[in-house]
């Protein structure tokens, strides 16, 4: 069972290890937004890296391995949810600049607002949640989101627009 173009198993492992060091933390964050617990997120990411290692020789462009990992994490999260796990999204963390001291009262208000956003995002349809998480958590472009989710750029725009409009209405209604 030979490696393509002289890439040894050790070289393949080294390449995946470098990707792990570069992307693991970010992918854990992505998975944590799409599944209900940190342990589940870690399992999804671990499986994504194992799949990458197994399928490395089938990659047409090894430089696209990061995008492949994103798709694996999103798809692995979907599988996990289909198996009966609840989707819980976290909004991007509201963090003060290190130079700015925030009062305890403001920190409580920020956490409450973050909780409100999370509760509303969880209620969005699955595709809208995915698009918004990829857009605002991973800061992906429309093209990257379309590739990750396997949908058109127009669908990305549509899901993002509907999701944001729904969030705005719900957040406004709670005030």
C-alpha cells in the first residue's frame, strides 16, 4: 500500500500534526457551537483529524486540508445531532479590551445578553444557525460557507439574511 508521489506515512502524519497544531483550538470552538457539550465537540474534531489522516492521499489539493477539516467538523456535528444530541450555539464571546476594566455589573449584563443571544440562536432553523456560526464565529466568507455546507452562495445570503432578521425581531421583542 504505497503513498502517492513519494509521500511516506511519516510525512503524512507530520503534515496532519502541523494542521492539528494550527487548527485544533479553532475547530473545537466551531464544534462546541454546533453540539451540546465540550466532550462531544472534542470527539467530532478528533474524528475529523482521523478522517483527514485516512484520506490524505485522496486530497486533490493538500493546501485545502483546512477547508476539508471545516466540512468534516460541520458534517460530524450534524451526525452527532441526528443521533439525538441537542444543538447549542454560543455567540462570539463579548470580551473587553485588556486595557479597559469592566465593572462586575457590566460583566453580568454582558453575560445575560450573551445568554439571550444564545437562546435565540438555538431556536433558529439548522441551516440558518450553521450559516451564522460559520459567518460570525469562524469569520468565513460567503464562498467559504457555501463550500463548507455544500450550498450555493445565494443560499448562504438567504439563510444569513433570514436568520439575522429573525434574531433582530426576537431580540427587539424581548426588550
